[in-house]
C-alpha cells in the first residue's frame, strides 16, 4: 500500500458544512464563485476514482505514490473543466482525463531510454490487450493474437515488447536475495565479467601462428630473447653470428609482429 500522503493532505481540507450537499449541488456552487473549499470537497469525494485508476498502472516501472499523485492532480483538472449543465456524470468525464494524464506521465517520465512515441503507445496497448485476451481465451495469447486484435504486424508487437524492457533501468547496486548463501548480493556481483583467460588464449594462439611463419634463425632469436630471457650476446654466440646481426633480426621480427597484430585488430 502507498503511504497515502496525497490523500491525507486532501482530507485536511474537508469541510463538514458541505456534507449535506450533493455533488451536483457542489458543482453548481463552485460554478458561481469558484470557492477553493468547495473544489476541495468535490475532489475529496471523488478521490477514489484517482486511486482506482492509479492502481491499474502499478508494476509498470513507476511507484504507485507517483502515479496516484498524477491521477489526483488530473482529478483537480477535471473538476476545473467539468460543465455540470451538460448533464454528464462527473465520473464519466473525469475517468478519461485522469487516464490521459497518467499515460502522458508514463510516456514522458517512465522510459529510461528514448523510444519512439508510437512504440511507447503500442507497448501500453499490448499490456492491456494481453490481459483482456487472456481472460477471454483462458490462456496466454500469442503474439499473432495480440497483433490481430490491435490490427498491426507481429514484428511491430515484438518490437514494442522488446522496447518495454527499456522502460526502467535497475541499479547495479540493487540488492537481490542470494538463496545459496542466505544473504543478499548486488546485481553487479551477479553479472558476468570478461574472463582474462580468453584474452590470454587469443594472444597465445596469435603468437603461435606468428612463430610458425618465421625461419629457424628467427624462431631461435624470438624464443631465446622473450621466452628464455637470453641476452643478444649469448644468442649471437650460440648461432655463431654477430650481436649486431642478432639486434637487426630482432628488430625485423618485432616489426613483423606489430604489423600482423595490427591486421588482426583491424579485422
């Protein structure tokens, strides 16, 4: 249940002197002098409409208290606009006004990522249609059923359903119950992260393929220098070559390695 702050605030304006008047009589009186006390009395009597309509939108990413506040402000707007002389019931006039304001609030405030207005509206229609068809069919409707009911394509329905996942974003610090440990964990602790071993495997595979393309002397220099930690002097002695030659070949190997690696990254 919501904490009822909006409702409690409105109840502070109740005035017993209007208790004997009907809603129509209150509207007649308000039409004459626009007295705020009378308006507040009308709002208090009809606040249940805002509450009922707000409850229909619970669980869609916005807190009930926020929805109820929007609905209550829309109720006040409906009171201001209502023309009692036309003979309509106030509830019939107020309901579409309140629903319109709630839907506008969802479109403007509810989406965490910008989504086309047409898709937003279709997403809300899908939720209503799904519930209606489920009651009529006695089972969960298929995408095709919803598409046929709304006179749109299955692709448009799927796009709107996927877009509805963007309605709200959960904080990675939000706590989630961890049944295995009998404790709570944040979503960031649950989410997978890139395994460093994947990079190691990719790099090792690249090096092995690179070494296969080298000649025997180049292989001995590369392995001796970077795998066995030998100096150029020691390798030069083992291969019966000058240190200058070893240095030149090493630079050539590293230059090739950089070129091959750049080609791999650019793919």
